[in-house]
């Protein structure tokens, strides 16, 4: 308000208190642009530029002659610009730390929903969203057999994307020719080979045998073992019963087996 009052009195005198004028400050902060200052401040009154300051020159450049007197009367305005420069620089550093403009490294996984589903290359946790994910065979990018997905946001401000690969007509012995490639500015290229041992799925083991088949096979083995144990037990019980009966008959012959003796 002190600056506004000073400018209005200096330019328009004491008789213009009922006239409304605009006073605007424009500040721009940047990072990593070699041809542009990290901080720029512009002062304007009624859309007319009065002064300019940037972090390269570190001195105000006055655009109106009468501003020379105003600058001498208000030397603290340069300090105000420096204060804003430091504040915005602090904000830029925090934003850079928060979003890591050099590129957050993605986490890459190979996923498969079922034995007949495409193998999906899933990249997540990267920033910014300008990422390139594709499948490669023998070092050449694939455009067929591929189902590219959209880049989607995560809840933490990072992004994710999935790209599917149809392997219906590809024998498993040829999977080693394929790889998923993730490219993001600021990090090295990430290459993940199409290795069955790396595929995450709830349906298929790496050998290709389904979990239900394995469970059924185990159940059959247990059932067969139980049946065999029961058969052996029954056989032994029956065999032991017959032997006991024969021994009893040998030791205690029936009465009518002996000859009658008459006197």
C-alpha cells in the first residue's frame, strides 16, 4: 500500500483520490533454463511497465524517467524483489524435491491373468508422465501383437501404464527373443526380458502346469494311498481270521469225529 500511495501521489498529485488505478507485480521463477533467469520481477501501473528486475543482472531497470526519483526515495523496493526471489527459489526447490523432475525410476513387472491372456508389462511409480513403454523382439520395436494402454495417475502423484503382448502364436522356447523396454527422461533405459520365471500370476506356475491340476494330482495320490492302506488292513484282518479258525479246529476236533466205543 505504501508503494501504491507513493506512485499515485508522485504521478497524479493530490487531486486524484477518487480515480482508481491498478498496480501489479509479476514474478516468474524457473529452474534449469540456461537462457532464462531463475527469477524475473515486473512492476506495472495501469498496464504500463515501470520497472524490471531479474536474477542475472541483480539490479532494477526503470522504464520511466520519473521512476528514477521514486527509486531514490524508496531504496527498499530492490530489497523487496530480492526477498521474493529467495522465497520463490525455496518453493522451486521444494517442488523439485516433491516431484523429482530428474525422473522417478519406475517399478516394472510382468503380469499374466490366465494362461490364454496376454503378458502385460506394467510400469508404475514414475514422474513425469512422459514415458515410453514398448515391447521389443530381437532388438526391434514391435507394433503388432501389442496392446498399448493409457498413462494413468496414482494416488501419490506418480503415474502408471501397461502394455500387453499377445503370445498365442509364439512357442515358449522363443520367449527369450522378447523384452519390455521403459524409457523415461533422466534415467537409463529399463529392459525386462520375457522370462517365465519373472511373470507374476495366480494361475500358472513357471512350468506351465496349472495349480488346479497339481492340487487334483496330489488329492488323487492321497486317495490312492488311503485306499491301498485300507485294502492291506482288510486283507490282513481276513487272513488272520481264517488262520485262527483252522488252528482252533485242529486243536479241538468235533465230537462226532471220534469213533464210538461200545462195551
